[in-house]
C-alpha cells in the first residue's frame, strides 16, 4: 500500500511539473532575457520582499480562519505533494515556521513567481542545492497566494 501511495505522489508531482505549457515558458524566457541586465544588478533585489508584485502586504495579528480554510484547499491540491506541514523535507522543504522566518511579501512573491525568485534569491539557491528540485510554477493567483499564506500562519500556531 505504501509503494502505491509513493508511486501516486511521484506521478502527481511529475504531472504538476509538466503541466506548464510551452507558450508560457517561451514568454517567461523572453521576459527574463529582456530583464537580464537588471538581474545582474545585485542591489536591485530585496531579499526580504523577494521578486514580484507584492510590496506591502498587511496581515492582521489574528488568524483569518476563512482565508486559512481556503488556503488549505489550495495547498492540498498544489503544494502537499512536495511539502509537509512539519519542518521535515519531502521534495521541497517543510513549512513549519516559514511565516516566522519570512515576510508575507516574500512568501507570496515566491509562490506566484518562483522562477524569478529562484534565479535571484541566495537563500533559495542554497535551499535548491539541498532539495535538488526547482519549485514549479503552480500558477497560483494573488488571491490564492494570500490564502496559502494564511494557512501557513495557522500551521505556525497563529490563532
């Protein structure tokens, strides 16, 4: 039974990684080539905010249970095949404590824009050496990113 579950997880992971279409990859390549001069400027990358559209995300001190519940649904479909809720690595690193170590902007920029972040963030590049697998772009919307972040906060014990 365990072998079947492992096989299913691997198959799901491979499907998720291969679901990006060629057009979006070509568009991403073209846009990254166009922005390559900026990527060589190490001073333009904000390691606390990351690379992306989220600049100043306002998070309340209390957990938004509705957002967290929606985030769990998104995470179950798009994240759980690679990430555990503990600090244990599966394919990618575990989620425990991530909202205590990272700002909301960084997490939300990473889940919506993983390729650019992996190319520029030194901490992510070091993590990639440990995990050996780049996080695939799961096409998470801005709204879903906020929901997943709230679910991560719930996982970290925010009430």
